[in-house]
């Protein structure tokens, strides 16, 4: 496949991802028993993670999405914008933000500020990947799939210039 020339190595296989995502689903289901959480997926990177995660949620829940943008190539522009907002009100809801990766933290900081005044009962972040070594602002996801080194990764929803989101595994992007 064309991605091979851009791939340094596979970081998490399909099987490793499935196992960890089901563990996260079970943990979140236990924590939100009786609470009917609202899962807010952050497009577009969340898509595969989100779909697999909610299949592992065993409590009643509702789904909504936002589209935020900050990245260009392999670097954050640091300037976050809302491209698509929620359809549902979050007033009184227990919100779980589902994000592909937290890197500098700027996107989640921006989102938390956006959602803070909308009257949610609680807001937590669930990210598949965390790059704590690259943080510029304090953001603490409650649910983390894997913590990784400061490397640029692709696959399972994560892109490089909109490519490679469809890979079923996560790999380290090969610098050209
Ligand atoms: P932050 O605002 O720097 O935390 O970046 C968050 C967003 O940047 C994520 O939702 C991703 O879309 C993108 N991003 C950060 N690191 C990577 C990466 O290694 N691969 C692909 N996208 C990334």
C-alpha cells in the first residue's frame, strides 16, 4: 500500500487497539452507570476510535460531534477554530469528549473554554493517545488509551494532510 513509504514502524496493531479500546469502554461504562453520558466526538480524527469505543459502552448514551481545526501537516498552528458545533444542548449532561490525540493541549483547552459555560453536569476527556511531552497548556484527560513519545503518528483516524486515516493500525510517520 502507498502508506508503506511513509511509515517508520507500526506502533499499535489492530489487536492492541481493539483490546485497549474495549478496556476503556468498560471503564467508562462502570463510571457512568445510571448517568446517560453524552459522547462528543471531535472530528475528524476521532472517527474510528469513537465508533469502536461506543460499541463497548454498555450504559444508555447519546452521541454528538464537533469539528475543530488546528493542525497543518505535522505541526499545530496553535490557532483553534470551531468548524462544526454541537446539535444537542449539554445543559445538565455528563459529557465525555472523545479525541484522537492530545498533543500541545491547545485544542482541548479551547474546547473546555467553549463548553464550560454551557451548563454541563460534568465534562471529561477520553483520548486514545496522549503526548504529555509536548504539552504547552495544562490539560488532563481522565481516560487515556496510550501515552506515547513525541512522534508524529498516523492511522486509525489520525492523518497526515488528510491521508492515512483509514489505516486500521497506528504507525509512526516517516520523516521525508
Ligand atoms: P493539540 O491541540 O496540539 O493538542 O493537537 C490536537 C490535534 O492535533 C489532534 O486532535 C490531532 O488532530 C492533531 N495531532 C496531534 N498530534 C498528531 C499526530 O501525531 N498525528 C496526527 N495528528 C496529530
